[in-house]
């Protein structure tokens, strides 16, 4: 009698990741807490100043032009923050993306497929929600991409504050999801927000980028040991590449991503190989994350978040605009629905199953965290409508309110779940002999 073949075992939807990956996630959480706090402080300061009696000085500062006009670089301070400083942020995104693909969870298709699917769902559904609310209006429909992005710094900062006992798989899932989400946002900016391309400038961009890549690959040990070398050699090349890409018509922040991708992740054999220590990408991440989280992103938030609400009447006008309504609905409802729906479909139609340490309600909390749009959403709003357009101001109001609401809802839900997991951890410390006496108590006898 033939024995029936057992069905293939289901794999966890969200894996635990390696021990090194868990440690790295913990370190990122600690660092982004400060960056997230600075980001919020800069945005609050901008809002207060922009709605104070001295609001004129804020907008005069934001619109002050600085730069060399013959090279088309006479930009306002607000534009320098959006096009220039955010390139530093996107450089870190490029480093993180490459590290995930080469040495992180995204190198394993089995582990990558769920967060990738969740990120796609978290982009498509919010875009559809916004488009449905603004359908038929060719002026406002341009903002469909605003609610597709997740602010990784803000979301991770909230998670770091409230999620001390949340399971490691959930943290890894959020970080991987946010990284893929950033990649999708970058693609949207590059494809849908590029109009006329200056081919000559674009081709010239390839020269400093190629030189940058060759130097970073060939002299990775040198740049790893000599911190000043990156500032004196690689940074000027990066600035030249950024300037040519800006002149080409493609949004200049894309240069940061491309340059980040050129940095090697693994340590060279001459330096002992991958097992001997961190590669250049991780070293650069440690060096430049403080510049991004502590300066570049907060300054961008300061110049971008300042919107003159106009009192209760202005707030009412903004909140009745389909632009703001679409953004709020898309970020607060569309994001968690898209992420949860995509994850559920993976569980329904593949061999994947939810990790035993997690509950579906935990994923709702992650979906709400992903609804914190902020940095990239503010950038896409400016690209969609332009500075000075009332639709852009209303979009900013929608982004700020939606991000705040999403953060509060995620804090309430995940805070409750965190207390549950903390209680479970305490119960698991009870001695194995079943006497109900905690190990800590017995060790102190």
C-alpha cells in the first residue's frame, strides 16, 4: 500500500532573519529615534513660524535664492534642501537597498517575496484610493503618488519608542518593507516626475558616476580606513554627478541612490573577506547616517513642512479639498489595507504561513506605521503641484495630519501589543519545573 506523499511544509510569512540581521535592526532602531525626534521638531518649528506674525520671514528664507545661475543652480533654499540635502538621505537608502539585496533578507527570494508583495500592496492601494477620490479632476489627480511613500525615519522612530518587546520578525518586516517601499518611491519619482530630458547632461552624469564606482570598488579598504578620503575624493565626484543629473531634468536625488548602489557591501579578500568585518557600505552607513538623520532630513522637513494654514477657516478649506481628503484616506486606510491584503494573499495562495510568534493584528500595526508618509510624501507633493500652488499647501496639511493620525493609531495598537509581549516574556521566565517561581528569583536565593 502506497503511503501518500505529505503536503510540502509551509514556510513562515515573516522570518526571524539571521542573528546579525536582528542586531543590525536593533541598532537602526536606536539611531533613528533621535533622527525621528529631530524630524518632528523641525516640522513643528516650521509650522509655528509659518503661522506666526513673523511668517513672512520664514517664506522669505525658504525662497531665498543661492547658487550659480549659468549652471542653472540658482535655487531657493527650499529647493536646495529638496534636491540637494535629500540626496544624502537617498544615498543612505541606496546603501541600505544594496546591503539588503547582497547580504540581507532580500537576497533570499523566500524571505523577500512577502515584504516585497506587502510593499507593492502598500503602494498600489493608497494610489488607487487617492485616484478614486480625485477622479475626474486633471489638476488634483497629479498627486496620486503622494500617499505611496513611507517615512522610514519617522516610522522606525515610533517603533523604537513603543516596541521594546515586539518580536524581532515584526521589526525586520517593517524595515525590509520600508526599504522596498523606498525603492518603489524612487522609481515613481524617476519615471513619472521627469519631463524633458537633456540627453547630453545625462550622458555626462555617467562619467563621474563611473569614476566614483571604480574608486569605491578598487580602493574599498583605503576608504574604509581613511574617513577623510571619502570627503576629499568621493564627495566632489558625487557633487559633480548630482549637478549633471540635475541639469538633465531627472530629479537630482536619484543620484544619491545610484551612488549608494556603487558602494561594495562585502569586505574584499585582501581585507580578510566577508567574515572579517563590515564592508564599505556598512562603514559608510555608520559614518553618514548621522549627517542624514541629524541634518539633511530635518532641514528638508523645516523648509518643506511650513505651510500657512490660515486659521480655522484655512484648515477647514484644506480638509474639504479632495487632495487632502485623498491623502488622509490613502495613508491612514489605504496603506494598512494594501499591506495586510497583500500579506493575506501570500498566505492564501502560497505555502507561506504567519510566523507563530506573530498575530495578524501585529501586521495591522505595521501597516499603520507605514502610513506615516512625511519626508518623501512632502517631496512628491512639491513635484506634483509645485511651491506656491494652493493644492501643494493642502497636500502638506493632509500629509501632516495623516502622518500624525497614523502614528497615534499605530502607537495605540502596537503599544498594547508591546505590553502583551512583555507579559508573555515575563511568563516564559518562570522556571521549567512548573513551580511558578521565576528564574530570577531562584537565582537570587
